[in-house]
C-alpha cells in the first residue's frame, strides 16, 4: 500500500501548517500540502486543519474558513468517515462547520495563553488517540486567545455519556472550558478537535518531549476509508 498520505490544509493566516507536516513526516507518513482555495483533497487518507488565524479571525474564529473551497470536499468526506483532526484554529473551524458540537469562545480572563500544559486522554478509541492509554496524561503546548470550549448542558451531557470527550486539562483549567474539556470527538470517532498543540510536542529538541506524536502515529492504523 505504501506510506499513508495525510493532508495538511493551509489557509490565509495559518501558522502551524509547517509544524503539522513535520509531525506527519516524523510519524512515518507522507505530508500532502492542501490549499484552502482548491476543492481537492488529492486522495489523502486523512486531513489535519492546523492552528493559526485563518482569514484573520474575522467575524469569528473559523467562521470564514468553514466556507473555503477545500471544505466543500472535506465536510462530506468527514461525514463518510475520513479521519480529520482540527488543532486550535482547526478545532474552531470544525465546530463552525458543524462537524463537531459546541464552540470555542474567549478565554475566561480575556488573555492570550501560551505555555506548556498537561492534558488527560479520555477517549482512546478515536482515529487520533489509539496510541494512548485511557487516562494517560501527556505534555503538550497551549497557545490561544479563544480556547474556552462551551456547549449547552444537554450537549455536554451527551458528550460525556457518549464518550466523546477526547481530552481534558489535567492540572488546572487554563481558559474556563466547560468541564475542563480540551478536545472532543465525533460520534463516529473519525473527526477530532483539540485546542492544545500536539504537533509542538513531537521531540525533545523543539517541545516538551514527544508526548504529542501519538496523535499522528495513531491515525496511520486507524482503518482509513478507501
């Protein structure tokens, strides 16, 4: 079959697309650059929406990116089972596209946060977290101004009961996210959103260890759709 091909979308204002492609390569897959203006996924096996400030965060974070040409292909593909990971701004885009429930809002103290943090992996059956143990705590990087996850109580209850909480903040809640939620996953387990950055924790040289690499190695054996 050869190496898996994982696409990384670049939007105007993306900051972490290069980092995501590096993580993909380090995991052993082929990184395929995807352009926001092209309605073409190039037959990739999975897609990553990276962090940054797509379209300058005008209107709302991710609100314009949700209508980018590439999303016209990505949304139906995700609904058919294509593994998709949204990191930070990518998480915001997935919520705007209604591929994930809830929304990301301004941090509780209205300040941009950038620091190393610890999260606890809650769901280890998703396409992106199968490399971790239930309850495993890992070190990653948080850098966001609108990273507080919010949803109504009915949605939060459904996420809890359905095992759709992907990860929680483990050493204090840095941004006021409901129920300490750092990431969520779709009912099918193929679409995941994470506010912290695993791609900044893939080796000791450039980050706080390599705990985040599991997100990128896990999807290689996630049973990708034909």
